[in-house]
């Protein structure tokens, strides 16, 4: 449950006290300077103004010293009567202002401590101190939400990884124990099984590392101007032999008029297309067909891999990009690590694009659409 951070009753007092004392000191210095100016320079300036304004004779009859003394007395009383209440009101307002600031800072400090301790559910409310504090609170909440998402991803990934490692590790352990007990011989078939399970663990470790980097934006992309048609051709060529062996027709088509190159990481985009083609081959029966269509648009290039295979039931379609997704009609069923489509989506998003899946249902084929945006032209 989301909790709202609340400040303690005393943690803001030292800051408030220091700020208040500094403010009161400034006000007192100002009041003293005003008194000095009024009492020291005011009388002579007042007598001078009387002389300049044509009242020199009246001022002389009263006496300069008497006039200056009266001016000092009246001015002192006026400054005290007006200054002390003003100072009192200023102190009260300063106390309220700095108390509010102190509470807001304490709320931020308390929330930061909770986040540092691993509690990412804390949310700061707007302190009502202006747009600057509102922006700071909003940015902090966004940070906590993202940290929570990263932590959730990490925990789920560790749980999924432990689950996926259990099968190959159990197989390796069973074969090793059987060899030790003399039930199995270390022949070529046993070695092949142990090697395949070890390779599966190695592939799983590599895929989980790449997925974690991609989802957290840590994949360094080598963006170079590339012609999409060339990248597609390389990906298709890499699976051509497998398609021919399964008697699957593999074709490429193009549309659109803007054939300009696109900044992309050729290796990573090739990896995405390779994953999509391998999944299509895995779920397309013999005599089936796989089409790779590239649409060259003014704003984006869209590469769609369409197959005539198993299709994806509607209830499974929202989950095809989930890690280790292995529903019976899922696109990650088979001997893969279960991370291919998850990695592909993360790499597409790292390019600023997206990867979407579509299917009319079980047995009606599926299509995966990779959209890569073109940079904004100035």
C-alpha cells in the first residue's frame, strides 16, 4: 500500500531556528540603521527643508535646537510604534514560512531515507510551496516509481531465472549421480545430454544479462546509417537453410517510396529480426509461408514478419513478450531460453521504436511488427 511521508515534530526546528534568527537579525539591523538615519541626519535635513521652503524666520524664532529635538522625539516614537509591530509580524510570518519549508524538507529527507532502505512505495504530496517544490515532489515520486519497477523486474527476473535453471540443473545432477552409481556409462549420448544442458544454462545466463541491460537502458547502441533492406536481407539469409529444410517458403516484399537509410544498430536490429524469424519457423508447419514485409515511410520504417503457422489465441496474445512465456500456443515454446521476444521488444524500445504482435487466433498464423522511427528532420 502506498504511504505518504510525514515529517517528525522536531527535526525541522534547528533549521527553522537558524533561519528565523538570521531573519530577525536582518530586521533588527534594518531597524537600527533606520533609527540612526532618522535621529542623526533627520533633524538637520528637516531644518534645511524649512529654510528652503521660506519658513526660515519662523524656524529662527522657535530655535534650531528645539526643532531638531522635537523632530528626534517624534521620529523616534513613530519608528518604535510602527517598527516594533512590523518586526513582530515579520517574525511570525518568518516562523510560519520557515516552519513550512522545514517540514517540506523533512518530508523529502524522510522519503529519501525510505527509498534508500528499499521502500519504494513512499509518495510525496505537494507541499503547496510553489511550482518549484511541486516539480521536485513530482520528480521524486517518478524516481521512486521507476526504482520500484526496476526492483520488481529484478525480483521477478531472479525468480524466473531460478525456475528456468531448475530443469537443466536437475538433469545434470541426475546424470552425474547415475554415472557415479554405475547406472549410466559416460558414453557419447550421456556426454551429449550433459553438454546440451550446460549450453542451455550458458545461453540462459547470456540472455538474462542482455535482457536486464536492455530493460534498464544499459545497452550501448552503435547507431549507424543503415539501409533496412540490407538488414532484412541478412536476417533472412541466416535462416534460409532452415526454412528450405522444413519446406517453408520465405519471401521478402517492400513498399513505400522513402528508401533513405535509417540510424540503427545493425547487429541489434538483426538480432530482433532473427528472433522473430526463428519463432516463425518454429511455429510454421511444412509447406507454410513466412513473409517479411518492409514499409519505408516518411516517419518510420515498419518491418513485419508474418507466418501461416500455429497462431496465437487471444488470451495469450497480451503475454507473448513476457519473460519465459511458454503457453502451449506461445511463441516462445520449444528449446529456446524463453527470452527471445522479451529481448526483442526491449531492443526495439531502446531504438525508440516498438514491437507488436497480432494474430487472428489459433491456427491462423501470426505477425510481428517492428517499427523503427526516423529521426526528426530539421
